[in-house]
C-alpha cells in the first residue's frame, strides 16, 4: 500500500491472474501452505495478502470478496492468529508456525517471567494483568480504560498494544461494533483482543521453547526463502524480528 498525493493505493493483481485469491477460504489455504502472511505489502514481492488480491475488492460492497473483511472472519474463527506481527503491521500466523514466532519473539519468556526479570514495562504489565484468565476477551477501548491509559493516565497505549502483539503475548480475536444503552450497534468495528493461548493452548504456544530464539528465527527465514527465493535476508530479518 502506497500513499500518493494524500491518497492510498493498493498494489495487487487482476481477478484473472493465476495468483489472485478470490475468497476467504482460499486465503486460509494459502496461509496454511506458507505458514504466515502479512496483510499489506512488505518489501518482499508477493509476500502479503495485498499482493495476491484485486485492489478493487478492498473495502467494497461485497464482504465475501473484501480482504479487509476476511481478516475479521479469520480472527473470529480462531484457527489462524491475527495481529500486528510483522514490522508492527498486521498479518496472520498459522497454528503450526505460531510456536516458532512465540519462541523467537518471547525469548522463552512467559509474560510473568518477563516482568519478574525486569524485561517488560509497567505499561505492558498493566495491560497483561487484564488477561490473567486465558478466556478473557476485551475490546481495545476496555483495555485502554481498565489499564489506566488515556486522559490523566498512562501514555502510549497504541504503541504498547502493538509491542505486546509483536512479542506474541496478544492477538486480535474479533472485530465488533460498540453497543449503546439501547442495545444498538454504532460506529466502526473495534478490535477485540485475547492471548494466543486462547486459540492454541499454552502447551502448543510454548512447545518451541526448547530451542533457541535464533534457531526459531532461522526456521522462519528458511520458510520464507522456500517460497520467495529472491527475498533479501536483511529485509526478511527486519520484518520478522
């Protein structure tokens, strides 16, 4: 996605291109094959949802054809993790590959241990304390309020939330509208967050802790190179770390 004269333009392919993805199910299959996929262009040609979809389908009238809506469907189903996982931007990670991202990004630390060793900020802890129960799901505005961010409180809410996703401690679990006192929906869809253990269980998320973060990183790099042989190693490592 590129900004030109104040307007955003998507790269992509035409509908009749063999590489074009037309449905949410096709996207899920593609993510399952590669293992993980950013939503928007990354600097690695072909390595994003944007690069494999028709730009005219984005934010269109038909939700079944809209890749922006597909992210909601995938997040809600919970078979593939969705969040800001790639260079602080959104993308998908399959169940098979999530443990390697978790090990690489967490360096073998569960969040409580990260905090105990002084490697997490107080802002991060205030947010993660809201997710002590693995079943917890919270709107972003609920997190902001309950963790003490906003007017007169902590600053840097969006950045902190992004950091926790990049370190794989949180993911986006759904998108829904707010509801007023009359029970009526209003406004834009708002992200709902949860811990990835809610999707896959703790044992699965932590199963790569037995190897070093560097070994997990090398697995991920090799997987990308398998499908994108000409991808620059420096670009790959910047994107995944």
